[in-house]
């Protein structure tokens, strides 16, 4: 199926979730910049548009993403169950595994020292970030879904702005990690733990990119619309 160059990355994924994997492989940033068109993303990444278009057009179509049709409350709960629970379990194990692999192999592969640092930085960023979403932002969205609500932090746009900025930091860390690992390519002398680390990091990258897209491109706009509707309904009473 033809892929128009002026279609945004987020629109591509919402229409065919399988394209997320292809976009990741091409190095096109849909994580924090899903609003960019395919042509714009290719230009920014230095990827030939024809190459990207060909790869996307040959990707097998996946069923439509159910989460794209969820209401704000349901989507927030989905994100917690699918992405937050995974990261809360996976990150501490990856921190330990990265330290172990660096301790054994950094003499021959000094880049592992930086990989170890970046994995720890990701954990240090993502765990408190998710805690703020779970304790502050997502309950606020649930409250808005139930009816008009007021918050100590003011408008829902305030915590959303903080979370969006933190997503940018996470996206940068993931980009650095991909660069340091050569796209998670394990050297010939890599042991089983080395291979496992890179496999799990590649999966974490793909999962987090989709996680951030769901929030930035679907949940956060829906939450802002929900608050605007609530304010409008209150004003007309």
C-alpha cells in the first residue's frame, strides 16, 4: 500500500501498529516527534525517503490498535498495565545486567562503560517519571473523566508539559544508547549475557517509543480536550 510522504509518523502507526518496528529499525523518531511527516523524519535522520517508503510499504499490516480508540481513563490504565508494569520490573534487572556485562567485557569493548551509565540514567529518569504519572497525572485524568475537577497544580496542561519534557530526555538517552551499541549489534566475542543485554535493550527501546507515542500523541491531547470540555460545560451552567 502506498505511503504518502506527507503523512505524520503517528498517523502511520495509528493506522498500522506494525510500522512502529520498521520506523525503529530505520531510526525515524516517532517517540517524541510523532507529528513529523515521513519526509521530515527521513530528512532529519539522513534516511533516503525512497528506502523508508519501500520498507514501510512491505511491512505486513497489523490489526488496528485497540488502544487508539480508548477513552482517556481506559488508555491511562492500559499504559500502566502494559508499559509501566513492564518497565518497573525490567529496569532494575537491566541495570544489574549492564553492570555485569561491562565488568566482564569493558576491557575489550570500552563502549560498555557508557552503555552501563546510560542504562542507569534511563532507570533514574523513567522510574520517578512513571511514579509521577501514576500518582498525579493519571489520577487527575481519571477525575476529569468523572466530571469537572480542580487541582492544586492548576490546569492539566501543567503536569503534561512536565511529562512531555521528560519524554524528550528519555528519547535522547535512548538515541545515545542505540548509537553506543551500534544499533544493538553484539560483537563476535559477546557472551550469552552480552547478547541478552542487547536483546532486552532493543525491546525496551521499542516498547518505550510506543509508550511515549501513546501518551504524547493520544492520551495527552485527549486529556486536554477532556478538561476543555469540562470547563465549557461548567461555564454554560
